[in-house]
C-alpha cells in the first residue's frame, strides 16, 4: 500500500480509470434511484459525482407496474416499479440535455424485451453527445424465450452484450443480477462478448405478504430487494466477479455511507454506485465522496487506486512463534 | 422553492386524543416556503429501522415564526417513533414537496371541506388560509364535513370548535353525529335548502382511499370541482423512485395505461385525473420477473 503520512493535508487523488472510462471519483448514482439527475439538483452539485447513471431506458415508453410498487422490509425495501420510463426518444430530447449541459458524465442504463431491442437502443444512443457509457440491464425477461431473464443464462447474456457491442463504440458496462447460481459464469460470458466493465448487483428477488389481508404487499407479488439488507450479498458477488474477469468491476448494493463504499473498493471494485441511500438522504452520493476523501487523508493514502483491491485474505497467526512452542511443550 | 434537506428542532409535542398527536417543529427554510397541501419527508431516526422517511402534510404553517405543525396518528413503527420525539431534539426533513392545494380565486364561493380520520390534517391549514382571506364575513358558506369510524377517533370538541367554521360530524358506527358514510351525509345536507351549500363551488378532501373514491364520484356526478389529497407509499418523495404511482385517467383516451406519481404530480389531484376503478378493483397480475 502506498502511504505518505508526510503529506496528509494534500487532497488525495480520487480519480479512477474504468477501462476506457476515466472518472474523477469512483462514486456514481445507481440506475432507477436517481431519476434523470435533475430530481436531485436542488440537494447537491451534480458535477461533483463521478457519473450519473440514469433510470433504465427502453425503445418505447413504458407505464410500469400497477401499485402498490413499494414496501419497506427490515433494513431494506422491495420495489416492483416495472421499469417505467419515458422511452429513448424523450430521454434524448427532454432529459439528457440537462445533464449534458452540466458536463457530468452520463451513463445510460438500457433494457429490452428482445436481443434486437438492446442492439437498436445502443445504436440509437450512439453518437448522441453527452453520453459517457452504456450500462446494460440484463435483469429483464426475454419475451421470445418465455420470459426467461437474460441475465440468468450465460448464452443469452453474451448475445445481448454482443448486440450492444456491435452497435456502439461507447464503453459498455454489463449490470448483473444476483439471482443466479453462479454470478462469475455470467460475468465471464459478458466479458467474453466484449463488455468493457461489469457492474453488480441489481436487486435481489424477494417478496412480502400481509397476514391480515392475506395478500401480497406488492401488486406484482415479487419485487427486488435493495438497501443495507443486500450489502453482504453484494460484497460476496463483487468479490467473486472481481476474481473471475480481467476488467474493472463496479460495486452496487446497500451502500449507505463512505464506509460501505470503501468496503467494496477494498475487495476490488474500482467504483461504486449508490442506490436506495439517495431516497433516505438525497445528498448521500456527495457525502460518500467526502467521507472517502477524509478516510484516505486519515490513512495517509494519496492515490485511491492503491487502496482498491488491497484486501488481505492471507492467514494471520500472531502467536505462532517460538514462545508458543515453549507453552506447548510445557502443557504437553 | 427548491426542495431542501433541513434539520428541524422539535418545539413541542402533545397528545390531542387517543392515538392522535401534534408536533411543532422549528424549520425556518421549509416553513418559509411551504404551501398548504404540500408535505415533508421525515427521517424519524438514524439507522435502518425504519429505513425510509415517512411523508406528512403540513397541518399548520407559521412562516413568520419559522415553524410548522404535523398532526398525525400513530399507526406503526415510524409514527410511534415520532410520538417519542422530545422538545429540543431534532429530525431531518426533506421538503417542501408536492403541488399543494389551489386556493379558490372567488372570495365568496361556497366551499366544502371533507375530512376522513387523520385526513383532517392538511385541511386545517387550508381552512385557516381561506378564513384569513375572507375575514369574519363570508364564513357561513364554508363547511367542514368530518368523519371517522367511531366517536373515539374524532378530534375532541374544543379542537374542532377552534377551527372556526361549522363542522358536520359523521361516524361509520353512528356513535356521534350522522350515522353512515361521510359522503352520504354530504349528499343529504347539500340537498337542504338553508345550507347555502346546495352546490358548493369547490370541494377539498383528504381521507382514506374509499372515502376519496366516493367524494370523487359525488363531485363528478354533481359537476363540482374537487381537489383531493391522495396518499401512496413513498420511498423518495421527490419523483426519483417512481414508487408512488396511481393509475391515471387520460382525457379522451380511456384505454391508455398511464400512472401519476403522488409525490410529484400530487398529492392534490382533481377527481377526474385518477382511474378509480383500477385502484379499488385491482386485479393481481401473474408474477413477472420485471422489477425496478
Ligand atoms: C402525502 C402524504 C401526506 C401524509 N400526511 C399525513 C399526516 O399529515 N398525518 C398522518 O398521520 N399521516 C399522514 N400520512 C400517512 C403517513 O405517512 C403514514 O401513516 C406513515 O408513513 C406510517 O408510518 P409508520 O411507520 O408508522 O407505519 P408503517 O409501520 O409503515 O405502517 C403501518 C400501517 O400504516 C399504513 N401506511 C403506511 N404508510 C402509509 C401511507 N403513506 N399512507 C397510508 N397508510 C400508510 C400501512 O399500510 C400499515 O397498515 C401522509 C401520507 C402521504 C403520502
Ligand atoms: C426503485 C428502484 C428502481 C430501480 N430501477 C433500476 C433500473 O431501472 N435499472 C437497473 O439496472 N437497476 C435498477 N435498480 C437497481 C439499483 O440500480 C441497484 O442495483 C440496487 O437497488 C442495489 O443497490 P442499492 O442497495 O444501493 O439500492 C432500481 C432500484 C430501485 C430501489
Ligand atoms: S415517492 Fe419516489 S417517486 Fe414518488
């Protein structure tokens, strides 16, 4: 670890290189929790964020699921919004200009019902000024395959990524679902198909019921769990993926504080996305950036990249020295 | 005004009756900008239990003192924690949020206010503003129709008398006032000649969903303008999560599937803007794997 206690006052360098994407710090908003950015503009200076990831966009507008769409659960929440969004045309004409004019890197999260739709979306975004990268949400059902979720099958994941890769020169991020047996298999498939980066996790499939009305709490019955409750699951997933692929990984899931974000960086995520925390504290993202900066200063770390992936999983036996042998020989 | 995060100091907390309490907060920025019908998201406690903020309407606003009040009913964990807040402590607020009521332009119009249970909260500030707009005269054709399940859930008499306009009470079980649905009472009373309310110019209402539905139906069939304060579960309160959706009516397009969002497009809606049959007769669709 690069340490320089002498210059603890100097601002540490928070810049990270995510494959082809250079960010001034590793903290972004997570898709679907930050609207199209503007919703948060009165709470914080959006230009301070590493990037803004916008709500998932489809080819045509989507109305979303019927309510109730939300329910709070212990240390988390379930949502079944149903990917309500304005569609790519209105996104480009109405939503994107605001962020573009601010100069904040915009990452557009996309999803489709078919492999072709993913490709068409990427092609439509290609060349639109102000887009820094595309994030592919593969946690959606493939309508041509009986509703099987793209991201639960390595072959389908790789087809989606290929379709997007062919259609764009923008950096491509594939966002993985944790609702699989082996997330590293899916990660390898995405990387193999040309994804520049992997982000994970999306929400965890879950459900909640009401014993009095005897009804599910969500109209959709199932929902996606997010918030502090998913952080340990997310850490495990990111840890596995970091070791499975040779590209940078973005950690997502239950990040509420700088400490949480640093945990993901420690296990090897090169950047993080903050989701549910934005609902509870709309200024979370900026406070997390400030917290990371304070931590690095206190630790005397001048470059965040020397902290990333510095987890020590080696075994420590602090008492395994000669004095132990003496005690042992006396007992035996 | 822009929405902000503000740390508010608790000025006072008092139990009005039963499970209904009133909290007064010092929050100069939010109080200075708040309009009646708007709301705040309150973080009742640091940590993860409860995780999300809770929405509450402004029940009274005192901009010159930098203070406002929340009138609330304890129904669960969050509101219980709220009831434990002591003067001098502080809570984090996000606000002011939502669109708010539109005050009547005509200063002499007959107005009906309809409150079900704790739904009386946002109407208190609205009524106070209408009264101060009109002065002492012209209060005769302002009426509050106020109902609850049972007498014990109504606010005490000295409280309702202090509101300053005539109140007609209803209870579902008949334990106080009119026996039956509040909208039945409105229908019967507004049919009476002497009430000056044969046809209120406008209706403002807040209460349980079932009541709001009947108010909306009554308003539409009597061709009366209605402003309804609607509720929904909320995560963000600022239009970012899209969780607070209600099915929307699109004029001229009865088939269109569209949602409004209570925190951004509301909480105040006109009777015709909600697709009521899609709320009350909600069909459970088969589960899909589309979340988010
Ligand atoms: C715009 C708006 C303004 C509101 N203003 C007020 C107010 O002025 N005074 C007041 O007492 N309450 C108000 N509410 C309702 C208040 O937000 C809920 O009572 C509160 O969130 C319940 O939190 P809890 O943790 O105590 O209950 P929980 O433990 O979360 O839930 C307990 C019970 O309350 C129900 N509930 C939870 N949230 C809501 C909700 N948003 N609307 C209706 N029922 C709910 C649950 O379904 C459950 O049955 C308002 C709601 C909205 C959307
Ligand atoms: C209300 C809500 C909406 C979401 N919408 C999307 C979406 O449109 N596309 C997507 O890829 N992820 C979406 N997500 C998932 C988040 O981006 C994130 O992966 C997940 O919530 C875990 O992070 P968190 O615990 O910090 O919230 C959504 C999450 C929530 C809570
Ligand atoms: S509560 Fe999040 S959009 Fe309304």
